[in-house]
C-alpha cells in the first residue's frame, strides 16, 4: 500500500514518520459504539460531486489514509469520503445536506491534533479545510489579519512578516496546522506567555452551524460589546459546535530584536528562582520561558543526536526576549544573565542574538516531539500544574512506573503547562490505563488541569466526565443539543452523547 | 607551539532576508542583524582547539571594518581567542574593500606579530570571493592549504585534508602557512556565559591600514546592485504517485 502524504503539509515530519505500521482502527481499539447515522450512499456522493466537482472529493483508499490517521499514529478512522470546500457557502450547503440526511462529519485542519479530535472514529465524512486558504486582508494600522480558516499558520506568519507583523501564536506544528484548527482548539504554544491565548487574539470569526446556518461574527474591532460574545463558544469547541470558516486575528508588531538564552541548572528550585528573576529583570521583553529536564535531553540525544549547547545539566531553561530596541534588550538580558550566574541560580549558559543562532537554539526545544515517533511508543500528556509543583508530577509518575517506562517532562514553564511523556517499548491497553489512571488523579490532587492546551478530543473524554463540575457538564450537553440536535458535528469527541 | 592569527568578518546574518537599497548601490545594512561569517567561526574553533591541545600558544583575531566589526572580535574572544586587533576602516571605504586589500593587511599583521599559522574561513557569505587565504599566502610567499576539512600539525609541517571538487586531497606543507576552513572542519562551540563575561576584559588593539602601510584605495567601482529575478517555486517529487497525489490534492485532476 502506497502512503501518499501531502508533501507540503507535513514537511520535515514526513521523512521521520516511519516508526511503526498504521494503527488498528480506533473502533477496534476502543470501546465505542457507532451512532445511528446514515451510511454514505451513491445519492450522497452524487450530490457532493455536483456541489464541489469530482476533483474536490477524495475517495481513493490510499489517498484517504493521510486523513484517517493522526500524526502520532494513535488513531485511525474509517472514512470513505473527504470533501474539500473552497467557500463558506459550500461548507454551509455541505452541513445543511448532512444534517438533513443524518450524515456525521469530522472537520479537519492540518491534522496535527494530539488527542484524536481531528480524525474520524467510524466513517464520518471528513471536511478538509485545506482549500480554504485565502488571506483576505492585513490592516496595517491595527495589525488585524482576516483570512479563511484553512490557512497554514507558518504561511500566515510569512505574509505578516512582509508588513512588519507576526502571528500571536507559535507552535512546533506551524508548518502544517491551520488557523481554524488553532482557533477551534484554543491552541497555546511557545509565546502565550507574552501574547495571550486565542480568546484574546480572535477579534471575530465566521462559523457554520450543524444545520448550515452561517453565523457571521466577523469583526476587526478591538471593542465591540454588542450582545453575547458568541465567538468564544466556537473557540476551543474542537469542531463540535460549528465549523469555523473565517477568522480575524489581532496580530502583534514583529519585534526587531529577538534574543535567546539557554541555561543549565542544578535543581528545580533554582529553575524557579531563575524564572522569578527573569520576570523581574526582563519584564516586558520576556516572550518565552521553556524548561526541559535532563531525561528529555537524553531522550532527544538518543533519538535525534540533538545535544545541549552547553553540556549536560539536570535542568535546562530556554528564555526568549522580544523587543523593539537591540541595545536595550541585549543590555537587560546580559545583566540578567550575569545575575543568574553570580547568585548561583544557573550553572552555565549561552546566549544568541543573531537570527541564525536563535533559530538553531530554538530547534533544540522545538524538535523534541520529532523524537517521539522514532522507535518507542510514546504516551504524551499535556497538563497544567501550580508552578511550584511543575516537576512533582514527573517525579511521582516516574516512581509509579519504575522500570516499565522512561518518563520525561518539558514545557511552557511560564504558563505552568507541562508536557509529560512516558516512553515504552510496546503499546498495550494495560500500560495505558496503568499510566493514565494514576496520572490524571494525581493532577487532580495537585489541583491542576488534565489538558492544558491539547484539548479533550477523543482521547480524554472519560476523564472530562470525572473532573468537571456536574452542572457544567449538563450545561455543555444542553449547548451541544441546542447547536447540533442531530449530533452530526464531530461525534465521539469532547462532550458526546450517543445518537 | 604556533602563534595563530584568525581572520573574522562581520557579515549580515544568514537567516536575515537581504534587501537591496533603493539607490541600487548596495544592500540595506542599517538596523540589520549581523554575525560572524560562519566559515570564520569554524576557523576560530579550530584555533581554539589547537590551543586546548597545546599546539598553539596564542591566538589573535583580526577584523577589518567600521566600529561594529568589534562585535565579531568579541565573539571570537568569547570562544577562547586571547586578544583582538580591529583594523578600523570607515564605512565609505569599507564598501570597496576587497580581498586584495585584506590580504595585505593580514600579511603585515602576521609579520608584526610573528605569526606561524593564519586561519581564515574559505569565503565570506556576502561576497563569496574565496580569495583572501590564497592572496595572503602569495603576499607572504607562504604555502596555502585551502578548503581544509582536517588539520594535523607536526613539528615543522602540516598535513591537511582538503575537500575539492574531485574528492578528498591530502597535502603536506611547511609551517608557516595559510589555511582556509571549510564546512566540515569542525562544529563551532557556543560561547558560554562565563567566557562571554571574561571576554569583556580581553584587549582589542586598534589600528588603521595606514599604520600598516597598506593602501586601500578602491580598485573596483560598484555600478549597481539588483535583486535576482523572482523564481517561481518548484517542488521536487519522488515519483509519479506523489505527482498524481499532489495534483489531486490541489483540485487540479
């Protein structure tokens, strides 16, 4: 079977994705029942062909693979059809038709989601937003970008660079992920610390409801208190309340001066002290604060031959500053770094001010996920914890696992967002439950969140039930029923009821 | 032990998008991030490793250019070089400074400082001249080992592996000699903070080409600088299946 991956979509990932064969179907691996939806029939296909033309339907088995399987190869759907609309009107007609005919759909962006929210569980029709990739405008006064939801994040940033702006979010998947997906999952990323999250940066959006109604909430205004703030419903709803078709994003002025420091530290208390010092000394120019433990760097060195630039230490910090004045920023940064050495917070470090070196050093952190698809099976988790307890969970899970697996942690220290992984030789349901039952209950004990930025998707539904306020769950179900009475939008994900 | 001279040039950082000036007489350098020429970094690293192996006794880094050239000398000092020499050249004259001038400057400094080994990057990423090492050797009448990817120092001679178009060439030459560093010679270290702080105290001597008796009058005139024609991006595909897949994906077939 030939796997035809979208070369532009997956870029460097494509060559690395070969660690194991395709997973078994999700429906075989997990205890899920197919909802009472219609199955795809000739009449349906004829309708879509008339609407979109034959070229914008994908039905070939080998072509369907890349849409049915997620990037980390944890889930595999059985969809027989991918639709590729180009306009909001087409999305509206598709949903209206599917709603009338009780056909389930799975909206899909760049297919980079980490919790299986973007791939079908059964034979849901996939609505790929890939061809809705037009940029409408960039307002130079306000820094507002208006574009269709299928635009790739990195492409948007490259366009914005020409006008002196930048996207307010940055993640490792930027070469493939769509802004619509970022909005629908309330993506976080490396610079949330500085630029905030999607709820603050999305000034307006346009979405299509399950019945095909287009809800136009587009606005480029910073202030617009006219009625319920409906756009926030769609942000983070993971494609279960509507399909986002257009967005207006508040972009940031592109900083003239970006500097990066890479530090090696003895212990987590020292990491914390450095973090607090950075907030004081770097203040408004601080734009990213990432931490890695030595187990992470060991794993990355083993799989990718990527090494620390300063030698081996128990903990590492990557600290970025962004500002408008080179001299001012370099001066602040150097003074801060001297302080961390003199006060013995950091044992060693290096600093980069040239764009090429900044890029090189960021790679060390950004390439970490590449190491997950190498040989072992890597369970990945994304939790928020009170900052003083950031590595407590890693230590506890490591004790719990013993020799059963390698545990390592890294992430956005500035937001309290930890990415914790367990690498094992082979996947089994038993080991999965062994890890997750302990991990999630420990997160709850530590008063954290079981999903910081990845969302619930398919992977974490059963845990959502356990941790969320009962009335909140009831209210969420009511909203879902109101907006999607037939349950056709991304069923089996986030908050779902059997239909 | 050898006394080593390393030439370092301040160039526009390779990750920066180059823009042509509106007057078409050059590229925009104001407010643009610069860094040490990557091949010169490799040259510095090699010299520092020689010092660590006790093959070299003292390393001096030289840069020719306006005041900002001192930045790359500081970087070299932070990597382990002992002292720096900044040959100050005003911005206007720097526009027309060529390897023919730089080679004479390096030669004069080598004589003054009793240098045994000159190591420079094989070429600068802004002008791609690839001439300075060769010309310097000619001025001094020293042997040259260019495009070095491996260097072994004996008592009175060097064994150098060179990467050339035809393959790998191994040559021996006597010391003193001029070496130009190629990409695979080594991987330069990151300067660590303690060394960056130490480097602030290391000396940088200042001089002018006149002090060295070198005439830097321009031998070229820059007529115009233009953007290359815009290229349409192409994509290389591995096989027909991929081509068909891509065409389907774009909605073309």
